[in-house]
C-alpha cells in the first residue's frame, strides 16, 4: 500500500513539474489604489477589476505597460519595474527566459494615490531631469481643467534660470508645442527633449526667464487628448504658468508662444486669460505657423483634400472625447472607414500621420455635408475650436512661412483681417520658409522674435499690421 501511494505521489510531482516547464516563466501584474495597466501589445492588459493578472512568458518578453489612473487618482510609482514615469518597458531576451524556465518572478505593481483637493496649477509631482547651460529643468505634473470644467492632470517641463530672482519674480515664457498626435507616447516629455521642443530655450533662460512648456491635457496623462479644443488647451497653457509661479519663483508677467497647434492654443489662452487667470499679466502672444481658420469652413475643406486630412480625424476623436457621443458622435462626421481610421490614431504619432492617411480619399473618410454640432447652455464646440472670435488680453505677433502647406497663406490672411476687425492688435511677418520658421538662425526671424518679446516686457507700444495686412 505504501509503495502504491509512493508511486502516485511521484507521478503527481512529475506532472506538476511538467506543467511548470510547459508554462515557461511567469509573473503577475498588480494594482494598488485605483487605476489600470494597459499593455502596448493589447494582450497583457490588466484592469482594476481583473487584477492580479498572470503573465506567462515562453519566449522573448518585450512589452510596454502604461499605468492609467482612474478619475480622482494619480500614478505614484512602479514596484518591480525600474521606471521613472507611468510607462514600464520590459525587454527580456529569449535566452534569459529559458534560463528562468519554470520560475515565478516577483510581481510588477502599479501604485496610484488619491488626489487631494487643490487649485489649478498646483504641482502634484516633479523630477529634475537635466541641467541646461543657463538653468535647471524639471518634468512636472500639475492640475488643470478641461473645456467642461473637469479636473485633469497635465504634464510638461519647467525650466528655471540660474540668474537671481528679481523682486517681482521671473518673467515667464509659456510655450505650446505643435501637433504630435493623440497617444500618450506622443507627448514631448515622452519622446523628445526640452531643447528640441522649445525654440531658443537657452536664450530665454540666459535672459532670466522661466520657461513653462505644457504637454496639454491627455498627452502623457490620463484621458484622450482634446486636440484643438481651444478652452482645454488654453487652460493647460495658463495653468503651466501658475505651476511655474508655484514651483520656480515666476512672477505674473507672461509671454505666450506657440507653434502650429500651439499657436491655436496660445490665441485661445490670450482670449481666456482675463476670465480664467486674471492674476496673470499677459504681455504678448506669439504664433508661428499658427493653426487658425475663419468661420467660413475653408480650412476644413482644404484639409479634407490635403495630405493632412489625418488632422481632421484627430479633431473628430478629440471632440467626441471632450463633449461625449450625444453631442459629437463620430458617425456625424466620419464614415465607417473614417471611424476605423480614427480609432487607430492611438498607435501612431504625427510623423506617421501623413504617410498613413495622406493618400486616402477624403470622400471615403468624411461624411458629406456633415451637420454643425449643436450648441447648449454650457458649450459650443464650433466656437471652442475657432480662435480669434474674442479680443485677447495682449497684442499678437504672427510669424508665418510663405510656402506653408499646412496653414496656407490664403487661409491665414482672411483670419488676420477678420480678427483685426474685431479689435485684436496683430503684427504679421512673412518669411521665405514652410510651416516651421527657423527660429535658431541668427537672422531676421530670431531678431524679430526676441526684440518683440523685449519690447513687450518693457511696456513699449506694439506694432500692428491691421488696416494694411501684408500679403506673402
């Protein structure tokens, strides 16, 4: 009897060993607090309700995990993954997996912390990332609000000069970047550097300015990025200045500077500063290759037939996320093929946008004669996407390329004329470039830009092209 029992136990042991060997090696994904873990491959997603989630590995283990906080929570840190942000990258060669065959590795844990009540612009996380020649730079997360007033966390950079702080605080340059995409990994703080993102960063620091550079809501933080939803972007920009005041000793004198999408954002920030951030003194607003258009629909029609039609897919996704399907259903704007294309935007950034969608037929993507979105007492999506309908707090400088194919001169000039007619002071300068003007060249662009900024901080009268808007 004892011999039979011994044989049975031996077989059970060999069977369990075989099952382990067949499984490979494993670990679990665990969550503390309220959030989810999303895998880039889509095969290892782990929700709060599912966790702990077992991950079995039988070959090379290459995966990217993103910790996504739920509303009212923020990502704190990883345990079991050496990552400094909410992105955990795993890259284990197949031979290492084989060496640990049958081994149960320690879990990877995403920890989330509940947000306490706080004001817009409050820093909730910071980490020094680099020393510039003329200052120090931090990556930060700060509080802001979206178009409907919902609390959001926004990421970005703050750069502080080595120069001594003046009595009233450092003057601020708030920079808003151009289009990068909708996915979190398209955020400048994820895939770029401060120096390659912010033009003339060292120059501004050398002049004793704090530089605040937002990623915008939803880029690098939870929630889909509300691309070209003007009030959301404006608040991200203005609250980056508040964050700089809270964190880096900045004062209240501010220059707003944005390129392309960022130009759209700073025009809105200039318009909304008086009501949203009245404590700030906006001295001037600069847009280059500024993403603007009048209310005629010419820009929409141009983009539908241009290589940049992917931008309109981004707008449809973003407005749907901002206002909800009852107000902005995708089916009102996009065909079935267009909806499928828009959903795929989560996996690419702007450098793939033109190559992926540029050659497609706009008629296959967009609904012909799409209706205007309805207004309500709380929001007007068309107004929220159209800058220049209100007079802003400060004079504006527009820098634009004669050969810009993304925002053609034929679109910009009517917008400047209409905005001037409403009472906004605008100085328009043309350069023989495309969409991006060469700020770094020690020539006319740099001179115009830096001289205009100095004059605004000095309180000198701003030049104007209104009444005689120059043609390219």
